[in-house]
C-alpha cells in the first residue's frame, strides 16, 4: 500500500471529500506510474480519479464497525512517533 494513502474509515469527524479525492489521486498515480499524465492521457487519468473517489465515498458510507471512532489527532501523533522511530 502507498504510504501516502491514509485509512479513511471510522474517524470522527468522517473523511472529507477532499481526503477521499486525495487518496483516489494517489491510487491512480501509483497505478499509472506517473504523477502527471500526458495530454493524451489527461482525460482518462482524471476520469479515473473521479470514479475511484465516488466509489470510495460509497464504500465508506456502507462500511459498518462496532469499534469506537478514531481521533484524527491521536492517530496523527502515533504516525509521527512511528516515523520518528523509523528515521531516527
């Protein structure tokens, strides 16, 4: 999994449309093997981002969990601690 794609499920407040779109963009970039498509592929590239973001929103809406929602700031602090240990 790409390190830049963050889990979006079960957060309070829920993932925003911008977060979902950013994850979709990272996914399409990874699959396409490029960060910026050529002019010939631009329409297909951004259509894929839009479709994947749309599907992801449906997925997040439909997922069910009994776990309590995660706190974004606590999860970010954990990620920072892991990164510091990894790169120290």
